C-alpha cells in the first residue's frame, strides 16, 4: 500500500477577478521508504503539491490518501493531529524561532502531544541532536549557528516526533555546495537507515538524480 496516493487532484485559486489553476489532474503514488524528487520550473505547482501532501492546504477536487487513510473531509483538528504525528517538514529558510535555543526549537512539535513528561521529551530531543552531530550546540541560538547547522536543527525538529514521512521544500536552497551536500547525505541516511519516506522539492538536477525517482511538473501538470 502506498504511503501517499493522490487521484485526480486539482487546486484552483479564485479571487473576485481571476482564477488560477495551480494543479490539474495530478495522479501520484509514492511507496513507503521511497526518496522522491519533485522538479519543475518556478510556479509549476511543486510547493502547492507539497502543501497538499503535508495537509497545509486542501485540493479543490480529488482524493488524498496518506498511510492508507483518506484525508478528504477530515476536520482541521483531525488533520492537525495526523500531521503532527505522521509528517515532518524541512523548509529552505529553516523557520527556526530566533529567541529559542536549539533544544527548544527542536522540542516544539512535541509540545502538541499528550502522554509524555517534559523529561521524556527532553531526552528524545537530546538523542536526536546527538545523532545529528549537534550535541555541542544544544544551548546555542540560531544566530550562533552556520546555515548548515541551522538546517540540521530543522531536520532534527522534523524527525523528533518519529514521523514516517518527511517533506522537504528546497532543503539546500540557502546553502553552499558543501553544506548542501552534507544535508543531502543526512537525508539519504534517514531514508536508508530509518526507512523514512522523503519527498523533496528541488531545482538541483544533480541532487534529484541521487534519489529513487524524479517526478516532473510543468504548468500544474505531472509531465514525467
């Protein structure tokens, strides 16, 4: 059973004067454990697709299934709970809170979960940061870190809740080639060793070729 299945998905944005089709008739299936790249020119619908898979947006029409469960018609509360448990996000611009240190930034997703003590959460965060080579940076603020370290913190935040699915939107876009390579190595490690499914939007053809499959979009349509 695929971990992601989209059938006949459209996304149309409407205002009083204009209608814009961001996605048209997208049919997509991604199996558990795959590392898939989404490619295409700017404005072709890549980020819209990722937002729909990540339950940050809803399709105008079509079916969205994650982990074998239909997401259509679920309440905002149910979608939020599913997202918090099953999906981790990595963004180009890190989205770390400047006033929080590394530990507190990574612990943020766990604050929405019940049944764990603060000590248990702190232990889980520490273990993830140690694994990602950030044990010596736990008390640092984002402003005290390099770009590559900030992205590692963002990845730690994405996986601390043990999600099966990681969605990465241009995760190396703000990094130089060396730091970008390190981030890609880390994503491949999470995919191979943990079996996490990763869907990555990228403009980098070389990095895309390192993944299991490339899905290309043009003008909101899947073309390859």
